[in-house]
């Protein structure tokens, strides 16, 4: 039992160290030249434009469900007027950044792991190294920067969509009067509520890209290994988002 426990601890420590070195290499490669502008623009389109529908749908239904639950509870105490403010704080601080980034982790993180993993098992990454190209600079850095830059923009748009979803539910589904709904939202919010969500989105984006690329680059075992590491990329990125969300919430508030 002790031998098994020790082996597991050493294996976890080894993986943590390898990932740390990979992340350090990625951050150093960000400032190296030449820079892959064409690949960056391609990844910006993939991460931002193509991911926007699923993130927006997640935000609008999250806003509607939260509003429905909150409105029903607050109505028992004749406190319906506080629903817009509570909705805004919940969406901007927690719900939209966490749920939106987890959806992106399932879509983009898995795609990065599968794409780079396929390149690894088909020896395309080794071919880049033979030609003198740094795989981290050529493949990882554009994906890392694209996710880091696009997640705050996606979350900003999703904040508005989620608040609009709450307004739509109250006025068009519940058929309740909600005069000055958006005014109440923005009166209740502070700048730190918005910026905390944006900081979280950027950190979550870095986690998604780094974990997805790390799993892809270190794929072994052919097609089976690609499938296994693709699954691991989504699971580990989701766990990283949840754990870092707690840490950031503790630090920011």
C-alpha cells in the first residue's frame, strides 16, 4: 500500500514539474521572433467567432434559470426589486465566466489536444523539430494567446446576453412589470464586479489553452492515446477552472 501511494505521489509530482516547465517554455516563447501572425489570426477566429454561439446560448439560459429561481424566492418576501441587481452580480462575478469557460474547455480544449495529439502520433511535430522549428512557438503560442485574448471578449458579450435573458424571462414569460430593469442592474453593480469576471476569464483561458496543448504535445500511444488525452484535457481544464475560481474569488474579494 505504501509503495503504491509513494509511486502515485512521485508520478503526480513529476507531471506537475513537466507541466510547469512546459508553461514556462510557452511564456518565454511568447516574446520570441518570428511571430506566427497568420496562425494567431486563425486561432482567434476559431476560439472567438466559432465559440460564440455555444457561449451565448449558455449565458442566456443561465440568466433565465437564475432569474426564475431568484424571482420565485424573492417574491415570497416582496423583494422582487432586488432581482436585477442580484442577477447582474451573480452573472458577472461567477456564473458567466465559469460556465462559459467550461463550455469553451469542452470545445476548444479538446480540439487543441486532439489536433496536437494527432500531429504527435503522426510524427509531424518531430518533423518540425528536424526542420529547426520550435513546436511550442509555432503551435502552442498562437493557441495560448488566442484563448487568453478572446475569453474576456466572449465573457463580456455573454454578460449582456445573460442579463438580457433575465429581462426577457420576467417581461415576456412571467409577464411581470420590470420598469427600469437595466438601470437597476447597472446601479447595483460596481466596476470591480465586471473586472473580476474579466480577470477570471483571462486566467481560465490560459488554463484551457495550456492544458489542452500540453496534453496534445505529450500524447503517446497512437489513436488510443489521442482519445485518452483529449478526455484528460477537458477534465483537467474543468478542474483547473473550478479550483482557480475559488482562489481568485478569495483574492479578489
